[in-house]
């Protein structure tokens, strides 16, 4: 067996002690100064016999137990293990540095609060401090009154009708309704070009026209569609059936949110970060990709509202489970970012 210190560790101080976090494995552990020194000793692949010579005062049994524990918390990596392969993939694929990677990977597959737990938490916070105001008023008597926004404006009236409703009628979504929602969010409307060639023009703005999102549809009760997972080709405006054997409960994909199990259809927005990474070396582009999900989601919600549907957005996702269902490669440069359920409210 050969081991080395993990390549994706960051360290901080909490409560007077050093805490280490492996952001690729999503593992956190306390880290003594002796452990820091040991991790420095095994910065390259090291045989177990060499480890025994580095620490002659420890028995073989003690070292075996210690190394097993450090492998379990991902302080160490074993040669040939899945984490070692993931580290190499990460170093080859991720171009935006540690801070963006730390956030991106540390929020994957989190455990989310139930509605009851969230409300109890908010009520407990009220006893300590009131919530901040949710908007600011112009109290100045010199404030300028603007013309009414809704009078005679069909677009703004449509936008004003948009609501998130998490109770669904047992009614199928039509293929036309789904088609319009997908096209509104991701449809390709033309082409432009720059120094590197042709670029798509879509229904929403995209940083550098890099078009980093793919949409997948989990159809459960959609007219003219068999239940299952589909890929939406924005360029062709077609749905391609995916070969997914298991059809999970929607809550299994959306962080355990039980309300999603009523929904007849889910649109899953998955980012392919390498499209944007190819052009932009600056990690600020990571933020741009996340912002684009909001642009797409808003268009989907407005198209749904026009059809009398509610599109419920959520970022509480079970990333690994979604990747398994849609055949994505994983959470390094391919990752689910946003989901919108479609239903008759």
C-alpha cells in the first residue's frame, strides 16, 4: 500500500484548534500540529514500510490503525483508490482555483431541513433578534412617483401573476406546455460568430455566449411521453429518451422535499462548466454560470404562468442521484444547479 496526503485539503482555525476540510471528498476533521507535520512527510506516494521508518516510536499496529482512520476521513489518499483518481481528474479539469472549487464541491448532496424544521428554526431565531426588513421605502417627500406599471402592459401583468405553488392537481402536463417552457428557457434562436467560430443565440443572456446549460426532463405525467428521463436538445428543439432503469421519487432528486412527489414533471438544469472555463480563466466566471440558471429559470416560470401552470424552482438538489439518472459524469465540471417542477396548481 502506498499513501500520500490528500491534494484537496484546506485548513482553518476554529475554537483554538486547526480544522481540515477535504473539499473534494466533503470531509471535515480536527487536525493536530503532529498530524500537520505527518501530512507534510507524506506529500508524495509513500510505502507503508517507509512510514514506519519516518515514525520509529510508533508500533506497526498503531500506525496501521492511524492510517486507516486518516484514510476514512480523507486526510490521506491511497494509491489506486477512487479518491486518488478523483484528485487527478480534478487537477486536470478544474480551472478556477481553490476558492471556487471549495464552494462548488462543498454544497453537493447536502442534507436539507424539512418545512417543519425550518419553521422551528426561524421561530427560535425570532427570540434572539428580529429578521431584517425585506425592502426599503423611500420616505423622502421628494421621492418621484412613477407611472403605474401594470396598466395596459400584458408582459408585466403576466409577470405579476407568477406564483410558486407547491400543491399540484392530478392533471397531466401537455407536450405543448412542456415544449414552450423548455424553449422559453433554453431555445436557440439564431447564430452569431466571433474569432473562434459559430456561437448560439438563445432566449437568455449567456456569458461569452458559452451556453453552459443542458436541460433534462423527468416526465412522470406528460401527455404523449412515456414516464422517464429525457434530454432536451435546445439546438434541435427535441427530446431524447435516456436509458434510465429506475424512476425515483422526485423527492429523492430534490433533497427530500416531499411536496415534489406530487409533481407531474421536473426540468433539471445541469451546468457543463468546461464550456465557460474554456474562455474564461477568471474564477468570477463561476458566478456568471450560476446567475445564468436564474435567467433560464425565470423564463421557464413565465412560460408556465402563461399556460396556467406553476413552475416551482428549487436549488435543494441531490446532486449525485440526479447525475446517476441523467448519465452526467459527476460534480467536477458537470453538475445539477437548479430544478423547476411543472404542475397545474
